C-alpha cells in the first residue's frame, strides 16, 4: 500500500482486499467440499482454508472500526453487542423450537446471513440513536 494515501483509504483497501480473499477461499473450499473428497485431512484443510480466508476481512474490519473516532467506535461496539445478544436469543429460540418439533433443520449458513443482517441493522439503529 502507498503510505501517501490517507489512513482511511488504506483501511478501506484492506477491507476490500480481505473481502476478495474471503470470497475466493469460500468459493474454492465450498466447490471442492461439495465433491466430497474421501480424505479427512483434505476436508479439514479445506475448512481451514475457508475459515482462514475469512480472518483477513475480519481483522481489517476490526482495524477500520478501531481507527475511527471514539464516538464511531462506540456505535460499532453497541451494534456488535446487540447483534451477539440477538443472535443468542434467536439460536436459543430455534433450538427450543426444534426440540419441540415445530422447526426443522436450519442451515448454519442461514444463521450467519441473519447475523450479518442484524449487525447491519444494529449499526443503522445505533447510529440514529446516538446522533
């Protein structure tokens, strides 16, 4: 990265690069896992690649949040706290609904998508609440 660029642009570039890495590793690992490789070691390695590809994005988003002013960091931390609490309530509710026979199988991917949506909405709500 060019050190003459403003810090905010560098952080956004890192987020974008992390997103590309995450997308590529996710697509490659998912496609190969759908072929059902016979070796457990290969399957574990593909899972590690997929999860490892997520980490650069996660770290870059964390750095982007921490590079902001104290007020903006607070908004993001409140949103993350709300997202964790809401996800816990939804998981607990879903677990009991499944135990009661009222809800069938739910893919973990759907829970992840729901968590991202709740996080985004939490940021919007927290931003409006504190401004």
